[in-house]
């Protein structure tokens, strides 16, 4: 029996319509479904996540067994996001580049799921990610930034933070620097998606 690929899709573009990254994610999901059975969970980060605040930090650093009901409630959404992440085999993240980096909505999700003892742990030799064995596909779009250039702070950061929590198998597909060649760049990204062969 072919194993089901559990996919968590995360969208972060402020544009609900005519979004390049959202349409690329649509294509990527279709391609993964062609490669084998999938089970899809989706979270549109633009619907809003609260920023980490002092009460959240205090709750997070309080041992779970002694957290108050208020602290448990404060971490409730974070726990829900972690449950989604833990169920996933593959992350499909659509991320436009805003002002050289990722949207604040995606950064807020990252802040919510980077929790010691849950997605990483500290050791004598440094932090170790706890989510090994998962994969990530990042669909990126930009107007003027060339992905991989010194101006691109988005994709190196995403690879860094995913690696920090143990996800080192990361594929990046970009429709970048589309200001002058939008049609061509979009088409090139679609070709990359259609040529995606999955994992061995």
C-alpha cells in the first residue's frame, strides 16, 4: 500500500486573488497528488495570528506540569499549530518576498512554533531540531529581488529556521524578479513544479 503524504500548506501572501505564490502552491499540491496519495491540511496565515507577547513568553517558559489554566490557554493556538506541524510529512509554504524578507504573518507562525522541548532542544554542543524526517517546499515570488542574491533575506532565513527545528530537506521554487519578465518567470516556476519528481 502506498504511503499517504501528509501535507501542511501555509500561505502568507496578503493577496487573496492574483497571488503568484498562492497559485504556485496550488500547482505544487496538484503535482504532489499526481505523485501519490496525499492528505492536505491548510492554514492561511493572513487570517491572522497574534504576536508573541510577555504573557506568552512567560507561559512558554513555565514547565508544562505547573502552568496555570490561563497560561495553558495562552499557548493553546501555538499547541494547535504544533499539532498541525507534527502531523505533516511535507510543508508547502508559499511566501512572497516583502521588503527583502518574509511576510510578518509567516514570521509570526515561526515564532509560535519554535518552542524548546517541542521543536528543538538545547545540548552541550548547541540546539538540535526535533522534527527530523520532514520535508519542505517553499514557493517564492518577488518583484525585483533575485532569489539567492545578497538582497534575498527571505529564502536563507527560511532554510535556517527550518533547519533549526530539524527540517533540512528544503526545495525552493521561485518566480523571482518578475517586474520585467513576469510571464516568463512565472512559466519557468511552473516548469520546475511539473518536473518535480518527489523523494526517493
